[in-house]
């Protein structure tokens, strides 16, 4: 089976990495990797860490690019990649504009489409934007829908997508375990790279950058971080700040002078998961971190009004706290002050997988190809 992976951002690369390695270990598969470079620097960090060398690099990233630019450039360049590589299947992950363009280009070329992390829905087409529509459209085009939970499977059924669906878990857990193993095997420690952070106390890891929160909601979120820091001088808030100026300008203006809030440049993947493993709890609007942190027993407070990952809420390892300054402060205080409330979330079972997803997907693809008589 000739397989072409298409991705362009750091989250996609993280979730693709364990499956790329799994398929490359199996001589049944011939693997090519294509990156669009939608997020150039952050993407390259993950490729280096997992030792993945792309066979094709579209290198589309331009200053001030928007969704029109990303889609147009990806489609135009992927046409040539598909013509050259002649894959049997194209694998895309999640809901980025690269994933959508990759699936659409495969559809135009009449190549089968594999969608990792199929079936996620918030049921609000503008939140998250443009991800909600991207993933729904990819699922419509996909020949293989690999869902990560039964809820995702039921979402697909509700939309009339009833064939070629498998609940495999999420490769993000595979990547997390693989990444931490690399860190352990290399005996890496990054404490010296976080001057001023006291690792013998409680650390709150923050990631927050989504477009739908820009403006007043984002100011409310930052106000909550300021209140938490002022009310809890013995804890450290560590915030790797997204490079988007709409995020950076507000964060540094509102939080830059608070002594126990540490504003950092974006972290590469190994440093992020290492820091996550050292944290007490996580405040995030990231989809991937909602799945990663519970695998490490870290409670997650989701800084969004809706999430397409309700399984974590149902399992009890995550809680939706929205963008209200007061609510965020109250929920953090509850976890800091109540050991029982904290343990209930920390000990909840992670619903997103056990680290064997890549193996399951490889077996499904192999069995499907054999059934269809593919050499």
C-alpha cells in the first residue's frame, strides 16, 4: 500500500508521528510524507524531535497569510505531489486548513482518504473556526474514518456516515508516551531553561490562543490569570505565548508585570510535554492538550464555551470553564483548595486511548487492502 501523509502544523505532526513510524516499520507499506509548512518553525521542531524527514515540502508559509492563502497554495502544490507520488491512500489528521486541502486534493485525484480523529463536533460552525467545518467536510470525503471515541462514532452516524468507521483511540496518546520515552532515554531535563520557575511548588500550565476568544473574551481570560496569580503567591503560572500578535500583544500588556506569571516563547514539543508532566493542573483552549494532560493525570480546565471533546468532560478529567473571569478563578481555586476535587479529576480515566492506536490503524489498513485485493 502506497501511503502519503499530508500535514502542515505542529499538532498534526505530533499526531502523525507515531503512525508514520508504525507504518515505516512494516514492509507492507510504502510511506511518503508531505508537509505544507502551514506553521513552519513549530512544525520543524516536531519533525526533528521524532526524526521524520519529509519527502515533499510545499513550504507555503508567508507573512500575514490567511485562510484563502493557505487553501489556494496547498491545493495548487499538492496537485503536483499527488501526481508524482501516486499514492493508494492519503492520510490527513484533524481539522486544520492543510488537512482540508489535503483531503480535497486527494478527492480531486480520486485517491482514497484516511481521516485521523474523525467525528469531532462542537455543532457550532464558527466555534472553533474554521476547524468545525474543516473536519465535517473531511469526514464527508473520507474512505476511512478513524474516530477516537464512541461519541465521535455516534456523531458520524448521526450525519449519515455509517460505513468505514473504526473507534481506534487517538494517536496523540501514542505520541505523548513515545515523546516522554525519548526524553527519559536521553536523560533530558529542562529545569534550567525556565529561570525563575520554582519546580518544588505547584505549577499551572497555560495555553490559550483560539481566534474565537479574541477581543473581550481573551481579556477576561487574562484577567482571570492575573487574579489567580495575585491570590496565590505560592504558585507559578507558566504561559508559553502563541506568536499571533492578537495574542502576544494582549498577554504582555495585561500579564507581563506579574512576578509569578512566567511568559515564555512557544515551547517545542519535548519541552511542552516535559513541563506538562511537572504541572499540577492545565488551563487550555487547545484540543490536543485536552487529550494529552489526562494521560498524565493532570486535571484540565478548558478555556472555551464549547468543546468538540466532551468525552473528557464526561469522564471527569476535564471541565469546561468558558471565558468568564470569575468562573475561571473560582474553578481554579476549587482545585487548589480541595484535595478531593483535585484527585477526582486527576484519577479519572483518560477516554482518548492507551497508546496502541497506531498499531490498530496499521492493522486495519493492511486488512482492508488485502480484502480488496491490493498487492
